[in-house]
C-alpha cells in the first residue's frame, strides 16, 4: 500500500493524530523505535485502519512522494536522534514535520541543517492535548511554505473547526515560527490558568464560598464574555467528587508542575525586551508553589489569616469577573506584543489576526474573546498594542475600577494574587507618558557615568554629580 503520510512516535499524541488522520480518509502508516510500543498499539490501530510498519525502512519506503513524515516524539535530544535516523532515508523535496513542544531555536537550526540537504522541515505547534489530537487540535505549522502546501489538505481536515467552519490551522511563517507561536500560546495558557486560580482563591477565602457555589459562578461566567475552555473545566473541577464524596480539588497538593514552555516564553520576553509580567509572574508562582517547606517555615514566622471581604457578595463577584476579564486582556496584549516584536526581529511576517483565529477551537486557551483580537488586527494590521484597539479600550476603561477594587482588596486581606497585581501595574505603567525611570538613569549616571538622554535636547549627557 502507498500511504499519504507517516507518523513516527506512538505515544498518546502520535497514536491519536494517526487515528484522526485515518478517520478523515487518509492512508496512514506509523512507526515507533520501541518494539514493545509497536506491539502494544497493534490492535488498537488496526481497528482504525492505521498500519504500523515493521521497520523504519519500510515505513519510509511505502510513503507517497514527496514523502511527508510527522514526528511526535520527545522534544530536544530524542527529536535530534529521530532526525538522524530518518533523514538519510529521505530524498530532496521530502518533508519532516515536528509536532512536539520544541524550542523554536532548535527548529530553526534543524530547518537550516535539513534545507542544506534539500529536505523541508516544518515545526508545528499542536495544542489540545490527547483529546484534541484525536478529535481536532489547533495546529501551528512553520517552515517552508511550499512544503506546507503538500500537507495542507491533511492538516485542514484533522484540525478543529471553529463555529464558522474554518479549520484551526494556518501557515504561520518560516523556520521556527510555528513553535514560537505555540510557545506564546503556552505562556498565555500559564497566565490564563493563574488568573483563574487566583479568582478561585479569592472566592474561597475572601468570600468564603463553597466549591459548589464557586462552580456555579464559573459556569455562569462561561456564558458571558469570559467564555473559554479553561473557565469551563474550572467549573467542572470545583464540583468533582471522588467515590467517598470528597472534593478532589481539595485533596490536590498545591504544587504546580511545569514542562518549560512558560519559562521559555518569559526568557524570550526578556531577550526581546518586551514586558511579559503576567506570564513571568505565573511561571514564578509555579516555582513558588514548589517551595513547600520554605513556605511552611515562613508561614510560621509570619502567622496571618486571610481576611474576609465584608461587602455585598454579588457586587464583589461582579468586580472579580470584570477584573478577570481585563487582566486576561492585559495578558493577551503582552503575549501578542511579543509576537509582533518577534515577527519583526525574526522576519516572520506573522499574521496576528489569523493566529488568534486558529486558537478559537481545539487548543487549551480556546475562547470566545479571540474573535475580538482578530477584529482588532483586521481593523489595524499594524496595531502596536491590543489595548489601543477601540473595542478593548472600552472594556479596559469600563472595567479598570473593578480590577483596582479586587487588587486592593487582595492586598488588604493578604490574599496572594500576583497575576492580578501584575495586570494593574502593567496597565498603570503603560498609561503614563512619563514613568520613574529618569531616576534610574540619574542613578546609573551618578555611580557609573552611564550617561542619559534629555527631554529637551538630543544627545547623550553626563553630569559631574560629586
Ligand atoms: C496544549 C498544552 C500542552 C501541554 C502543556 C503543559 O496546548 O495542548 O499547552 O502543550 O499540556 O505543555 O505544560 P506544563 O506542563 O508546562 O503546564
């Protein structure tokens, strides 16, 4: 048989994407370097008309030309090793696609190395977890455009479909841009999750709400402008009980894991000099959460009790909802600002509106709100910052007082809400024509003669301060 596409790596993601492709009518052959993995997946894949090749050679040989292979293996070294084994079997014009959560610099490097051999290399962000892989992920492919055209039909068929029927996949740009966009997606995911977690914490402590009450509030929010997958699953999580009737959430240790994409996003913000405080703070909260023993010591040294907010509960909840909305907007404005910068610096010509459109379904940050981001970039493709768009300006103007109310209430009541505080600080700093950095410049010049610029004339100046 001659196959349309090959999938290497029979972990859950590879298996599910292969099934998804087969269900859409494509002939799919798969391979895994481990004999036991191939054996274990045999029956399951057979039922889905997906073949497993007995050797890497036959896997590659039986592919339709130009050959297209999607790798779903561990990022980093394992991907390099996989390429080392597969590339020698390919011919000029064939394409290797990496669907892992890979660092974009690795993808750039591999793209250059393989291009020298005439092989195309696509780094493709895949979001939506195992369920998305099976039923429709959001896909972010970057690499040679002509190579993407060869697999476009397959990816458009397997991707999630937005409500208007459009597939949640689009060509992103050259070399590592697909993985870069996925990295930013994950950075936003971190902040989105953190803001929701802080909202839950505020309800639980400041408003003393029960899990079921909180679940109802999140469900209600999910019907409005906050509608999103993450809000939806939060409502489910809050009310979920185990066989003994215990809320599972209350049994989960408050120590958040991370695989690195949030950290990479933060590093990239620092590298390009773009404020990304909501995302970096969300990464740091995960780090802080892991310092369990240290937190225990400090909590003993500084005993405190989180206070209760004595105000009309409905009004506070309305503030919290508005504060969450505007903070989420600040997070997206930071994430898209970084995308804009990266697009210019790496020469990717990223279509920010289209990127927001392919996140409408399938991915973890899928949300109603993303349509509005597309609208903002349609109105002004060169938009510097999302909060300058008229629609978002109205939301920020209307809701900023709610954010201030929640942020000050959090501080007064000792409720940790770093992402919300970050949102208000970012906004307050960005809306000042002049910030306090004239003092920093003066200090730098004072102790190090680093010079400064002036508000009234051009040039570099130094003062003899002593
Ligand atoms: C997705 C997710 C996915 C994965 C995260 C988890 O878009 O499907 O982002 O890629 O769940 O990488 O990341 P952490 O383990 O770092 O939270």
